[in-house]
C-alpha cells in the first residue's frame, strides 16, 4: 500500500517537472549586427536604447568590462599588457564607442557573422585597441 502511494506521488511529481528543452545554439553575429545597428541608431537619435538594442549594449559592455579587468589584472601582476586581449586607450572609451566599433567590425566582416557573438565583440575590440 505504501509503495503504491509513493509511486503515485512520484508519478504526479514527474508530471509537474518542467520539460527539458533541447540546447539552443549560441547567438551569432547575424542577430548582433542588427541589434548593434539599432543601438547606433538609438544613440544618434535619442540616447535611449530600444528593446532590440539592449542585448548589444549588455553584451558589448560585458565583454569590454571583462577585457579591461583582464588588462588591469595583468598590470597589477606586472605581466606584459600584450598578454591582455585589449588595452584601454584612454578614459574616453565609452560603451557607446565600443558599440560603434563592434558594429563597424561586423559590417566590415560579413563572412564572420555565423560565428558566436561574444567572439566577434572581443575581436572587434581587439582590433580597435590592440596592445603594443
């Protein structure tokens, strides 16, 4: 009797568990070029980001902050800055400028739009701010 109740409860709980979706592919430059293009348009028009541009803003900022932290850590540890993915040119580098660099890079390299978006942002920033 107890095993029947436990079995029934377990069967019921299984029906409540969320289904596991198949893994989705990672975001690529195909969508990012559109989102960053919208971000550039938004910055020029009003300075307010539309929902379509927010992903670009967040991704570029995240990659930029990660790269800068990597650079600062290398400097603190007296490691050559050439080890860092990018070097900060000056304090005038804003997320807005980084978005513009990213969008320009994507526009100039359409053959890479099938690649992961995070890799493309890092490569865009690396090209714009390479360490000596």
